[in-house]
C-alpha cells in the first residue's frame, strides 16, 4: 500500500463523522455520501465511522489521556474527527500502525485548518499505537460509550447490571436478520425463531439468493414480535399505523391479513410500496397523519408501531446516543400518547390493539400503557404467554408485556430492544 492508499475512504469517514457529530445527521443518511466510492473504500469508510460511533466515549477518553487540552473545535477544522478515527483504526480495527498514522497525517495535510496540527496528530497517534490498548483495557467501556443522561435512565429502569449488559451488547457488529415470507429455507442463514433466519455476518442483501424472488425481507428478530402478538389474522382486517418502511405490514400481509397501512411521510410510503411489490404482497396504503385519519369502520385488529427515540436499535444505529437527548424522549412520548388515543378509536369493540415501540425508555413504553389504561377503562391488558414469544419467557416483563433487550439472545448475537403491550377492547 502506498502512503495515500485508503485516503478516499478515510476522507469519506471523516465527512460522515462530522455530519453525524456536528450536524446530528443519522448515520445511514450520512453514509449515502460513500455510495459513490468503490465498494472496498465504501466498506472501509463505513467500518471506521460505525466503529468510531460505537466506541465514541472510549475514544474520547483515550484521546484526553494523551491530549488533556484538545484544540478548540471551532479552530481546528476536522482535527477531532481525524484523531477519533485514527485512534479507532489503531485500537479497535487493528489497522497496522504505519497505515493508520500515515492515513491521519495525509488527512491533516489536505485540510487548511488541520495542517497546523499535523505534528500533534502524528505524536498522539504514535503514542496511541504503542500504549492505546492498555488504556482501553483499563476503561469502564459500558459506562463511557453511553452518554450519562441515557445510562442513568437505563440504570433507573433496569438496574445497573442489566444497564451494563445493554451497553455491552452495543459493542458488537449486529447480525443480519431475514424474515421468510413462507415456509422457505433461507440459504446460508440459521433459523432463530418464528420465520426469522439469522446471518452472522452482515452483507449486501440484494446479492443474496431469494432477494430478487421476494422470498424474505430484512427485519430484526425483535421487530417481528409485535405483529405476531395479534394472533391469527388470516382473512381479517388489520390497521397498521405508522407503517413504513413496512416490515410489520409485510408480516401481516404474509399471514393473510387484509392490511390498511397508514404512514405520514409520502417518501417512506413509497419505500413501503416498493418493499411490498418485491415481496409480491399487497396492502391498502394511506398517506396521512394517524392522529387525524379514521377508517370507515373500526377494525378487529390495530397495530401501532409508534415513532420513538429508537434507543432499542443502537446496535444498528450507533449514532443515536450522541444525536438524541432527554428532550427527544419527552417529545416522542407526547406523540405516542396522541397516537394511542387515535388507535383506540379505530379498534372495534372486542378487538385487539397492539402498541409497540423500539425504545428502551419507559416513558415511550410501559408508562404510555399505564396512562392509556387509566384514561380508557374499556381497554384492558391481554398479558403475553410463553407461546406468544416462541417460549422465550425472558422477553415478557412482570406486567405481561413484551420487553426485549439488546442483551437478550446474547450468544446468538443479541436483538433489538422492543416494547409491546397487547390490549383488548371490551
Ligand atoms: C418506527 S417507524 C415504523 C416502522 C414500521 N412499522 C415497520 O415495521 O417497518 C415509525 C413510522 O411512523 C411514521 N409516523 C410518525 N408520526 C406519524 C403520524 N402521526 N402518523 C402516521 N405515521 C407517522 C414515521 O414516518 C415512521 O415511518
């Protein structure tokens, strides 16, 4: 490898990191800028950016260890990102030291603001290449890689041991879960539960056998459970609220339900339609605000997959802890309450309403349900049984609701954190 090998990948990773950390752009959106690179460079850029975000707290602590007074962010251009990404390459990605350090030096040389800091970058990364792994080994990784506001919430909600297990589950690269449309075998993957097949190593899905045929779709194992809680939906109407990109719509349609999918964002609904088309499944698609829209008649089954802070999906979205804040939890909770009241009005007497969210925060999950039941006496909880969760009783909390955690199924690669409650209308 010459000195400039990997330059494009590293420059792209830097751009992604600054888009996420300075402009709070979601990682997937920021990574779109890497699509023009050749696949090897794009893969390297993605690995640097994702791993830096997964280990951000540890990397910041590591850099502070060697540079107690880092240059001011507004004066140093991309220097903070160059140091973070370079340190990540050295201690977590096992890039050979000369390549990681030279790569960082080239990035500094190419930027007017960063070039003055090249000697500092060079010296710090050389020290990290020699002593960095010892510093990392002595760190409290779980506590460092979750911002305090979020970690303290998890300790309150789940206790310290579980909060740590959750944080540690975010350190690995998550497996890829595929949901089979019917009784097909997904080549190269292992069955997990229900219709879920798991591939240990993530890869480009559109190159896998069965993609073009529409045999399966990508959905985390935990995300398949809420729709399953509705029970047998064959031939009956199901209203699927907040439906895009349509993982749960596909599940319901594949189970034979007559689905009405409601989604507020037109572009996301287009994505849902395209997903259903590839899968040869169909649903009635309504682009509207679920708080305003009402069906002609209430339905026997309603699924509400409420928008939330998505803290249960940090394994797949490692930027979330760094771009969300406690005020997002408050905002999303209020919206979830309004959506729940609307969903209740759409549920027929004797019908079932499942409320789900991919958040670990109680305000967006169990506290919503307690408040909803207090203001809606004609609804009551229908607690889950082991059969509802394929025998995994650890997925059911004391109230009988679904509560999966990223540290569940640890030996098989974990799962997203999902909450769901099943409610019956009198
Ligand atoms: C958690 S995602 C849904 C995931 C989807 N159910 C699935 O399984 O693929 C939440 C969705 O709710 C949509 N949304 C947010 N507020 C909404 C509202 N008031 N009415 C309808 N959809 C809404 C968002 O645009 C987003 O697509």
